[in-house]
C-alpha cells in the first residue's frame, strides 16, 4: 500500500518530506524561540515569533506578519514558486535536536 498525499503536498528533494513538513518544522522552531533562516527560491528569509510570526527577507525590504501558521505556510508556498523551501539554520545557534 502506498501513502497518499494531498495535491499541495508535493515532495521536495529530501525523500519523504513536503513543504507542509518544512513549514511545520519552521513554525515549531520559531515557537520555541529560535530565529529560523529559510531559503525560498533564490532569496533568504528570517522567521521569528513574538506575538505573531514575522518573516523578513534578509537582502530585501519585505517583511510579512502572520497570526496563523497556515497563513505562513501559504506564503512560503507562494514565495518558493514551486521549488522546495530549505531551512538553512536556526540563526541563534542553539540548534534543535542537539544534546545539551
């Protein structure tokens, strides 16, 4: 039996991951206080959470604010223009999943 995915959950270069998976990981890291660097298409963004999600283009002048994670995921899809988003690194250097 094969696992069925929704139409908008196209796999990216890593086996078995989707844009929704990457967006969820970015949301979780940001909610845990990480500043997450994202590569969407050929631009780099920084994602943080205060009372809302803030997605800021690092080399440009665009800043997006979102209250809901699904709105952030939708914008990530639009900005990625069909290419898979990449979580480049947590900018704070603490890193998720690392042993303390």
